[in-house]
C-alpha cells in the first residue's frame, strides 16, 4: 500500500504552534536549523508507532493503513501524544515516556542506585518521582557502621544536586517529585524543607493517610512510625501539622498534598506493589519502576452543530477514543525505556493514560460558564464516556493481543471477567505545550487570560487575544484594539462595560473563578479517571491561609487524589503577567503588621558631602541603562540609574529602585544581600549581551553593576562581564527562563505559551 499523507497541516497550524515545534520538536541539523516540517514530524511519529503492529502479525499494508490513521489523528489535532513521543519517536533516543517513579530503599547502596537511575532518566528527557518514606529518620541507629542516620531530607538533597548536574538535552534540568508520608518521624523537617530556599529541582507533596485526616477532623494526635522498626516513634497534633502544610502552601506553593490511602484504594494491581509516589506534576500515581505513557484528546474538535444548536459529537469522540487507545498501547511496544526494570514493569501492567485538553474551549463553544453546576455535570458526563469507551477499546485489543500480564490477581480478575489490555486507561495530564500546538486551552483548566501582552525587544507591546474571544467580539461587533489592550491590562473581562454581560460570564479566567469551582471540576473528572487529574487551584494574591484550608477540606470530601495550589504572588521572583495581579500587597502571615511590632528600626545615615564611584552602561530589554554606584569611607552608599531614553515608566521605576537601594545601603544593609534579592529578577523583555550572558530585567542590570562595584572596591578592577544565569526550577514563576515571556501556572506546572517552555515536560 502506498503511503500518502495530507501535508496541509503545515499551513493550518497557528504561528505560535510552528514556533514551538521548531524550537522543541522538529529534527535539526548541526547548526540548529529544522530539517523537517510539522507534517514530517507527524509522519515520523505515526510510522514509528504503527510499526508496533508487526508484533501481532500485521502485514505491511495493514501497518501502512494504521500509520495513515495515526497521522490523521494527530494532523487533524484531534489527539496528541505526550511531548517525548512527538520529540523522540523514530529518532535515535526512542524514549517516549515523560515521567517515572523510582524506589528509594533504606540502604546506602539502594539510595545511590536510585541516584544513578535518576541521572539516566533525566539524561533521556524524563522526570522522576520518589517517596523517601522508606528511609529511617535522622538520628536513627545504623548498625552496620555503629553510627546514626542523617535522615531522608539529607539524602533528598543528594538527588537535588544530582539533578543539578544533569541537564536534559543540554538545556534544562529534570523535574522531581519528592513525597514523604505524614506519619514519618521526619515529616516536620520535610514540610519546611523549601521554606528558606533549596531543593530547587523538586516539587514536594505530603502523603496524607486516612488515620491522619480523621485525627485532623477530631482534633486529636496521631502516631509517627519508624519505617525501619515499624514501631511508634512519637506523636504529633494533627491539626497543627495540617495548618503548617496549609500555611506553607499558601506562602510558597509547596508542599502539595496526596491522599495516599485513597490512591491505593484505586490500585488496579495491588498484588504487584503499592503506590507511594507520583510523577512531578501529581497526576500520575505510579508503582516503583512504572512509567507514564500519555496522550490527550482535543475536546474543541469534538463538537457538532445539531438542530438544537452546538453539542458534543459523541460518535466522533468514541471513534477518536478507540484510535487513541490503540496508539498508546502501541507506544508501550516500541518505547525504549531507560532502565530494564522500567521496561519490565511497563510491559507487565501496560498502563496508558488518555486524557483531554481544550475543556475550557468546549465549554465556551457550548456557551456554558466554567464556574457552574452545568459545567461540572457535563465534565463528569464527558469523562465517564471517555473512560467507558477507553476500557471498551482496551478490551477489544485484548481479544487479539491478550490481557496485560499482571491481569491475574488484579482488580479485573473476577469471575467471568472479560480480559483487558491495559491496567489503566485514563489520566488527565498537563498539556501546556501540546495545547499550544493544538491552539487550545490546557487540560481541564480554565483560560489563564483572555488577552495577553507580549513585549518584544524594542519595547513594543503586542496584544495577543484568545481566538474564540476575538471571533465572538468581532461577530458581536464590540472588538477594538483599544478594548483588547484594556482587557490585557485588567486581566479580566469583569467590570468592562464594553463587553456584554453574557460574554463576561462565559469567558471567565482562572482568577475569576472561586477556588471551590476548581475543586468541583477536578472532582468531576476524577470520578471517571483511573489515575489522577492534574489541576492547579488558582488563588488571588490576597487569599488567606483559611481559603487554602477550605479547599483542602473540600478536596478530601469530594474524593480527589491530590491537590496543587498556586496563590498569585506567592513566589519570591514572580513577574506579574496580567494587570489583575498588579498593585496587590501580599503580607506573610508571620510578618508584623506595624513598625511598632518590630524588634527595632534602622535609619539611614546622612549622605556625605563627597563620594567616589563608577558608572556602567548595561543593556536591558527597555534600552541601555546607565548605572552609577557610589561609595564613601564606610562603603557602598548609593545607586543612581538612568535610562538611555528619557521619560516613561521604566525610568521612573529605575529611579524608585535606586532610591530604595540607596536607603538600604546607608542603613547598613550588606550590598551582597541586596544583590541577592535583585539578581535574577525577570521581565518579559530580557537583553542578550556578548559572551552569551543575559540581562533579565532592569533590576537584574542594577545588581550586575553593584556586583562589579563590589569587585572594583575590593581589587581596583573588574574582571567579569555579565555572568550566565543558571535557572532553578523553583524560581521560574513569572517570566519564561528561555524567552522572557509570561509563564502560566496550570496543571501543576509553569508553561510559556510564547516558546513552549514547560517546567515539567
């Protein structure tokens, strides 16, 4: 059979999609130039995955037909597999899974074997999840050496440093998830381990047990158990621990929570092992040495016009589900796993995770507000349909390919049971970069924004508008460029009189929606999802810890498997990405609310009549910034900065920044402390300089000039130029580390829709 493919996808893709594909997915020559078009990528992937059919005796013509079907599935943007499959299928690496869970045993040999395996996985482009709950607590006896254990947190830092040393593809570090049971004696140290920085390459989650949650409700203590001896080793007040988790999640986003007993209640193969950790985004509980093989259906393509209006195209959705499950089962067969133990486990359970993207788009096209009971009910209906059909497709495959090898003893192994090919079939995964390729909304998240501002290198503002909103605005005759700019600055449609009320109600964003609706939607999809649902509950910056606690309580009541929250502004280095975030002061719960409550105050010393200094020109995305750093007999005392062009917000903000720095210096604040706070702050418009360095913002430029001044004061000369940044995962909170664009926090990840960067992919 001759293979012919419709390559019109090259013209149909959105410009952003092409940009992302060229940067991250397409083959390149030695000079970094793409050697394939998007259609070539889809052909490469389709033919590679279809070759799995040989294992079950398919002829060349049959394989060619399957390849064409797989190509159409992807090129029509109805289904996309996870990023590693698009990147690596049909290429030398052939590693098609995004994430893995590795066991960490309680011996030096097992710990460093896990470190080695982690490095191999990160080298192959994957992320890793671990539970450190098997490790004995700090101070516990080590009989082999007559010494004491340093505890799980110390060994967790070893994994963090190993990750630091291994960059994925030479450009990005791997992502990790660290998990510890709430009844581990080291739990308090774990909960607070990211409070003062460190563990930049980890997301962390506390595994909550039913015993603990019942103790929280009753206001009682609960037991801590030594994992080595299995004996009780103390107790803690459950509510105090719970409140600490809530307060730190409110302050920093970490830790997340996993309802571990609930996750294990849904374990399809309890005879094999139990769940103890998830992948870095929290949506995929995996047994030790399991991998996730994921893909997502584009729900915006699953609609049809009926006599009653727009409706879900159920027959089309069924057809796409069956083809997608076949695709994902074939992925398992041709995947080149990084470890033999992973290969064995993946083939034994044959888990796949079919999910969705463009849920918010589907609701908009149906005219249903995201924050409504109607939307929640439809979400449950859609996901139940997908799950039912996915299982039907898996059972159909089992008729010719056989059940998954661990079927005997699994939850499916009942009297008169029909064999099933895959131990799990559904997962709601993050789809940040996939949704850019498909030009749709991500996962089951609401829209992040209606209108974006992108600042290019000459400081021009480019307004990018959600295509569905732009279409409606033009059809309803209220579209103007000025209105789109106003919406971008406001960060919401609400309160903008020029937008009709019915449109305001349908086009809601993540920050328009009360947190309770995030959890209700997550729970609706979780009810019909084998694995778990990747979802971020977004909070406004002025949300309180009590708001977070109420969401956690509701999540437990509604049966979700885990929760990730993000409060706007909660990360130290967040860059505000929509106008709605601007102008809000966020005060930490532990911060005194008045000067009188502080232990002491400092007044800046008077400026001397004579100072010495140096002036340096530093390029920024806003233009050249001329920075003068002065010092007197007591040390560095003041900073002045002036933009090369006069006027504007950039100049006034730089003046304000300089005045505050000068006040701090004359009050005795160590210059190094100020530099540390300023260095690495990002804006959406960085500047590249000779030697490969990057100036990330005007604040970063001032810090660079201060660094040079410190060196000049000490040595009389300056040897260093602009040093290259090494980006820590924990600090990628507002601006993209690769292009400077705005980062969106969704599905447990940070994603840039400008270049396709993803913290987790």
